[in-house]
C-alpha cells in the first residue's frame, strides 16, 4: 500500500502504522473508527485526467490508486461499479432545479451500493488468509457480501434483523450464506455478530468498524466526478443509516480535491427517515447522537445506533451540507415519482434521497439555480412489499377486446 501513509483515529487522532492489522483504535476501543490517510503526492504521480482517459477498466478497479487492496485478485471479482449516471430531464422539470443527475447504484451486481464495500472486504479477507467473512446488516450489506464472496469462493456467516425484506433474504439463500436471522432489531444483530466474530476470528465486514470499506464506498463519488468531467454538481444527496456511505461520498471528493482533479467538494445532503433520524437531530441540536427508534419502511437506513457518527458528521460539516428527515409517505411517493419519470426503480432507503432533495428544494436549502446529483443506493426489487401495500388498482379483464377498448377509453385522460 504505497499510496497509504498511516491510520488515524477519528477520536484521539493518534497515528498507527499502516502495516498493523487494525480494525479500530487500540486506545479508544471499538468506537475509535480509523481513517486511512493517503499519500496524495504519491497518488498524483499515477492519476491524472489522461490516466482516466486511457483507462479501459470500467469498474471499481479503475480507482485502484485510491484503494487499499492489491491488484492480485481484482480480475477475479464481480464487476462492481461504473454504474450509470443519468441526466434527468423529466424529474428535473417536476422538482424545479437547474440540473439533476441520478446515479443508479442499484445496477451493481447484487443491486446495491454495498457491493463497493463488500468486494473490498472479500479481497482483504483473502489477503489475510481468512476463509470466512461475517457481518451484521439491515440486508444489503449482507446480500452483497454473500454474492461477492460466492464469486471468490469465500464462506459467509450473516446476521440480519428479523424483519429484513424478502428480496435480500432470498439473495442470501441463493448465494449460499450461513444466514442467521436474529430475533430482534439491527442493534441486536450487530451485537451478536460482534460477539461471534470475536469468538471465531472470522474476517469482519461490519462497515463502520472496518476502515477499508468506506474507501470502497467512496468510489461512487469518484465515478460521479469522473462521469461529470470532474465538475461535480453543487449538491450530492444520499440517504444515511450507519453513516458509512455518506462518509465514503465525502472521502471520494476529498481525494479528488487533494490530487487537484476537482476544484471543490459538493455540499452533501444526508437524508434520513423521520422514524429513525439520529443524525438529523444531533446535527440540528449540535449535540452527540442519541439512540433512536428504528421505525421506518426504509429498512436499509433503519439504524438506531449509527456506527460511523464521526465520519458522517464530518462529511456534512466539512462539505457545508446538511441533514434532512423525510416521512415514510414521502419516501413511498418518491419511489413512484422516480420510477415513472426516470425509469429508475429504487428501494425505499434509496428513494429517500429523492424525497430529501424535494424537501430541501421546498425549504430552499437547495436553490432552483443550483445543480444536484441524487444517489440511488439500492434497487426496488429488493423490497417490493412496502410499495405493493400501496397498490390497489390491479386490473383484471376478461379476454375480450371490448373490455380492453373500454379500459383504454377510460384511462385516456390520465396524465403521467
Ligand atoms: C446501507 C444503505 C444505505 C445507508 O448506508 P450507511 O452506510 O448505512 O449510512 C442507504 N441505502 C441503501 C439502499 C443501503 O443499503
């Protein structure tokens, strides 16, 4: 890892040798999340606009100079990253904003942004000679880990809360993971996974604890910037659970600023659900995070005790962004709004970013004259149930053309 200088604790700011096999700060314990400090002078000798222009690797590995894995096994992985960035025409008109882009990370191999972290976890496990990886997850980190591990021949032991949605559970079964449904919420699943990992010595994919995973997640920001010719939008909007994704978004832009590829870091808007909004509250009151209920349909961001509070708060503060909370009903409407205007089907936690953008525009936190990118973090088929519950107008006709004619006449006036 020539590109890395050292680890730094986000609490006590002590530095640790990059060759040490560390997860968290030895002095601060498990809340002492480590930041990986890169050697940008070294990275600058490799990356440039030309480097990207001639790089034919259209996946996460085109950003290897910014990552902490060796290139030894990168050929063997699933094809993670380089997801589409769509320029919005229709949704932009409805929301009334100058320019809007949609980063569809539901197009990753296991249909969520989590693949960007999981593939790194798998390669790290292989580098360390581990055969089993484990994590606790609200669902996507789990199914993503299981898929990426399956490709590389690693075993997975996965802890999920009782109510993880069926789309994610079925992926776990398909990818042959040892699936442990915990009779409790995500907090309970996290605790049990931690104890089990400590007992068995499996490789730990818990995103906040493992500092390498934010580095994988940051590739979403590297891509957004590159796809926009290194001129990212004024705002980037992303939903927030544990806080690792938003921390990654910031880190990606930070890296690019350090190597001179972008001129400024976009303001980052973190979106939570009102039913579980510990970041929104702590940010508003300028205080420490308090444990919250996990009361939302957006299961991927139903995180009552976020595990990465410092990095996530710094992402928003340092980028001069903010946090916002949206209602579950607004999340549901934004799933439909995004699908019918852009053809991108998002799971609830992913559509929360669209709901957050809409609210921020209403509140004039984001101005009409500004530009924004929303990150769609997961695909809608992961969790069809909440949307299914809202659909009442299923049509069933007799096999008779007259019935079809009547139906077409009836719905003629219907506007999209
Ligand atoms: C995990 C996840 C998030 C939030 O990421 P955190 O790192 O937990 O903040 C948002 N959306 C989806 C679809 C996710 O799976």
